[in-house]
C-alpha cells in the first residue's frame, strides 16, 4: 500500500545499497505489469498489445483504434427483461417465460423472446486500465525509482518496491499475478484493457506515468492492484478512493464516479474473495487519500485496492493460493463491470 504523506520518506529509505530491501510498512502504491501469466493475458487480448509502459503515454491498444462503437450491443442486452446468464440461469428464465406465456392472454407477445438474448461481451466499447502496483526489478534500481516526480500536490518518489508477504512472495509479483486474472476476466467480457506494465521484471513506470497512461487511454475505469504491508495483527482489504486535489485540473470531477467505482469493487471483492474489510485502517473497506500521485493525477475514474495484508499470516496464506487469486481477480472484474454497466 502507499504510505500516507506522513511516511513519504519511507520508500526512499527502503532500498538499501544493493540489497533487495522490501517495504514492510506499506507498499507505497503507485507503480505496475499483470497475470498468473500476465504476459499471456496481455498478449491474448483482442489482438492488441496491452501495455503502454514502453510505448509512451499512448497505450498501444488505444492507438490501434479500440474506440468502441458497439455500446449498443451491451445496452440492448442490459435492457433485456431477464438478462439470462447462460446455463442454469438461462434454463430458469426459459421456464419462467413459458409459465408466463401459458397464463397470459393469447394476444400477449410471446414472453420467451425476451429471455433468449444473451450478451457475452457486455463491456464491449469500454476501456479499462489495470495497473499492477510496483515492479519486480524496482529494488535493484534505487536511483531510478527514488527520483522525484510530480504527484499532483508536490513531488514523490517515482515508484517503490512494495511490501513482501510473510510467505515470501513479493507484492509486485502478487500484484502482477492477480492483475492478470482481472485483465482476462474483463477482456472475456469484451472490454478493451490497457495495462501499465508488461512484465514483473522491469522498473517502474513512475506513478505519474501510470496515471498518464489511464488518462491517455480515456479509460472508463482504472484500477490499481496492490497488497498492503500492515500490522501483523491486522487483517483484510480496503479500497482507496481519490479525494479532491485542486491543483490537478479535471481531477475533482472524477471524485464522485471514483467513489461509485470503489464501492462496486469493494462489494464485489468482499463477496468473491471472502477477504474481510481491513481491521486496521479505513472504514468499511474504504479509505480516501490525496497523497498518492497515481490517484491524484487521474482525470478518469479510478481507485486503488489493497487486496489484503501480506504481513498477516491468515491473509498471506490465502493470497499465496492460485485458486484464491483467480476468484479474487474475477471479483474485482465483476465490480468494475457493475460500475461500467451502471454508467450506461
Ligand atoms: Zn503496493
């Protein structure tokens, strides 16, 4: 997680000469690369290269014209009466429809026609930026990640190393793997997904750059994936919402939609991952901050999620389980989906 402003110096101090020092007091969230094989996820896109980390501020997938034209499809499906989800749900809907038909006057239109519309790609036309926090080689390049960059309210370190789990997994690796599941789930639903890094072996990008990638993509939603290094007795996750930052033009108007996004992600993640709301900070799984460059510089709706406390043995055990990560990643995607569909 990102250290609060009071701890701003922490990320600068953690990288000790040559040592692979890891922040344990907070992840200094702001950096990213994604998937349980993130590169596969990135490459498996709809034919677009997902990352912009090396291509400048205009993400490749945006440059190739991913601009949606098919929002109609999603809208149509969303407005269908039953919105069958396939499989058993579809069967249930059909039964209901049949009953309705049997008991309705003969002049009614056949109800069954409204139950057969299934949109497998409800997010077609939407662009989502997924930002896996930190990067695998940050700790070996203190000079690069400690240089100061604009943060919206001042200047902060380009990036930090992130924390490390009590099971030995680095936060950057965890973020990358979890983000991969989010990316795949969103793409499967038809969204155009842009990621801020393309592997877990690089350095950065800086926090201001990550925000710039989301802004350049004109993302409908942006989600930064992190894991916290909280007190070992504290459990759970929280979603960090951007607060007002007068110095950044266009930022204030994303505060309200970001809150809606954050609430949707919190609710979906709570249900899907089984992780409790953080017991050691925030309130009901939400926290608002204005000291994080990655959020301050956004001009599109965005949130950061601290998916669990890597310094807590119970959370860490769960986070080390690949099956849990898949559930958790899909849950985040569902939260984003819910937010996006509510916008239409
Ligand atoms: Zn972090």
